[in-house]
C-alpha cells in the first residue's frame, strides 16, 4: 500500500495537471491557435518570472513557498525550476510546433496520462524500476491509447505511439518529463500523420 501522505501530495499536484487539460480541450472545441498559444505563452512567462524572482530574492521565495509548499517536491525547493514551469513550457512549445491534431493529444499525454501514471503508481505501489512503477507505466500507456483513439484517426498504429510516449515517460532521459512527454508525443503523432 502506498504511503497516504505521498499519495495525497501526488493527488494535489496532479489535480493541477488535470485542471490544465481545460486548455487543450478548449483548443479541441474551437479555440483558435492564436488564442490558445497566447494564453499558454502568458502562463509560461508568468511562471518563469515567478521562478526567477523566487530563486533570486528572499521575499519572493518566502511567498512562493507559502503558496506552493504543499505542491513542491524536495528537489523543487532548491534553486531550480519547478515542474509547473516545465509543464507550461512543454505545453506552449507543443502548441507552437505542431498542428492542432497532433498538439492536443500530445498535451493531454502530459496532463492526463502522466497524472494517471503518478496516481496509480503511488496508490498501487509495487516494484520501482528507474524511479517508476510498472503499474504507473501501464496506467500511462492505457490512458495514452484512450486519448489517441478518442481524438485521432490513427487506430491501431496509435498503440505504437502510446507505447513510444510511455517509454519517454518511463526512461530517465535527463529531460524533465513535463517537457519531453508533449514534445515527443507531438513529434511521434506528426510523423505518423
């Protein structure tokens, strides 16, 4: 059984990821690329400014920590960017680089499939391999398959895309997965298209 404190913190963190799914879904349901890109770019710049202030000014760090301390992982409390900044940067770059048909599922891999992986991984526990659980990776894969089948016409070849993005999430490639998941997902979908 997973540590309830860890599961609770992960639920809090991933609820924000899932909430951010509103942005790609707004794009899917008719939002223009210019509006969605502008909105995500504004969020990215806002978070990056807050991070720079936090890392360089004690008062900014104090208030940032007061507001977000329950959501920060230990390594994010040091002088480095948090997952939120990477999430917004990954989302913005994906919207910028890829057509709508590939960008939307790619961002949902990050906001929904990655959240499913973290929550199921913490909830089920299990053997940890490369800092991940097999249960979490299976949750990511199945959620990615669902996203592809619900939002694209790729059908069975989409299973290969889901598998490749699951590998990107699973393997320690040295890039924050909030950046690597949507960009790799967008690239794989674009190549398949």
